[in-house]
C-alpha cells in the first residue's frame, strides 16, 4: 500500500536488505573460489615436494648412509615446505592487501562511497596458520614414503 507505483523497493530498509542479500551471495561465491584455490595449491605443494624428493633421492640416501636419522631427513623436507608456505604467505598477502586497497579506491571513485581500508590482522594471522598447516599436510605423504625407505634403497634408486 505505501509502495511507489512502478518502484521495485518500498523503503530504504528494503534496498538495504536487497544489497545485503547480494553481498552475502558474492561473499559465498568468493569464499568457495578461495577454498578451491587453497585445495589446488595444496595439491601443487604436495607435487612439488614429491618431485623435489624424487630429484634428490640419492642426496637423502647419502645423508642417511652417513648417519642422518629419518627425523633429520623429515625435518629437512618439512622445513623446505614451511619456507615455500612463507613465500606464499608474503606474496599472497601483499597481493590481497593491494587488491583490497584498490577496491576501496574504486568504490570511492566510481560509486562515491567513502569506505575505509582496514588492515585485517586477525584474518591474516588465521590465513597464515591455515596456509602453513595445509602445506605441511600436503607434504606429509611424500615425507612418510621417504622416511620408510632404507638408505640402501634410496642410494640404489638414484
């Protein structure tokens, strides 16, 4: 009854509800894309670690033959995995923060919205922990296979 004839919305609350509904859908889609990207990156990390182990099998065999423990070999490979994860965190965070800053600028320039850029410290910290955990989890099967092989087999397979 109080709606304007031909208008889609009857009040500011209705407009706000519509915008929030669309925003929620956009966030759900971007969240799903981010999770898919994380899963794909985990597969990539696992493959890179497995390839690195395969290329350095003799090296690990020599290390084990001269007295290096399986724990030392595992720590070496997992340490390299953490370094890869740190590089991913730095580059991904820098690009993401820059993209967020650009988004705020675009909203200001094109839509006239005065948004403030806020540094997402807690979200960034959680994201970094997740990246390291996923990288280590992805590397674990290759490390376990490496550690189960005796030094003789590692030296012979090179």
